[in-house]
């Protein structure tokens, strides 16, 4: 927790430095993977725990609404991104978590919903959350594209996912914040391609 030792300005300066360290090719690859799903009418699924789960929900909302212009809202002919955050089905998550174990809360939803060619965006600062890894393993075995968004050293997710966005920083709060900033660039890029294209 860098903010414990850094004052407000130093913390913000450090956040800016870390943003500039991002590999922009990884950001572009995430935007391309989502755009590819849009073009092929496949579904994007997002998963994460805690702050990363909140980022999954936020990114889902942005992709579903923010890639449209206001005048497209009532245009039923306008194609939309098929996107769903699996962090938001509370009763389903609690049923699997309580009855069979928390490691199943995402993979069991994928078994009900996902199809070959869909995209799974797995967000995990540590890269070692068992429920994330189990979902990515299943997605890899079932012809989905997997994209891992990680921090710290990337954990197991960094090598397990087919593609990734890595924030090489040992501070969970900044990792989650940088992920969200990155997702907002992806949204803007997709708005340009889909709404304005």
C-alpha cells in the first residue's frame, strides 16, 4: 500500500509513472479481442473478485452502453456488444459457493452460457484466485479465447491465459486503478470503431 508511505502528490505521481509503464500493445490486443467478438457476434464474459469484480461489473456496463451513441439507443438494428459480467448473479454465486465451493462460482456459469469462440476476460491482481484459474482452464479447454488482466508478478493467470494485460506493481489498489484506466481507453477505442465507424 504505497499510500501508507507516500503523500498525496507523490502517490499520484507514482500512479502516473506506472500508467506510462503499461505495454500499450497489450491494451490494443484487449480492444481487438473484444472487437473481434463484436464482429463475429460472440459473447464477452468478465470475471473478478473484490475490487477486480467491481472492475468487471464496471467494464461490462461501459462496453454494453458506452459503445453506443445516444441516437442508437432506440435503433434495434444497431448491433451491440454481447457482454456479461459473471460477478453480478448474486443468488447463483451464493448457491455454488455455499453448496459446492467458491472455486466454482464462475466456471459453472460458463458451463451454462459460454460457447466456442466467446471471450473470457479474467481480472485478478494476484493472478492466483482459484475461481478465476478454474474458469480460465475450462475456457481454454472449450475453445474460448482467454485474456488475463493481472498485477504483481502475474501469478498463474499470466501464463494460463492466452493473452494478457499485466501491471507489474506490488500494490493491489494501484493495480486495480490502473486496470480501470486501461479499460476506459479500451472503451473509447471501441466507441470509435463501433459507434463512430
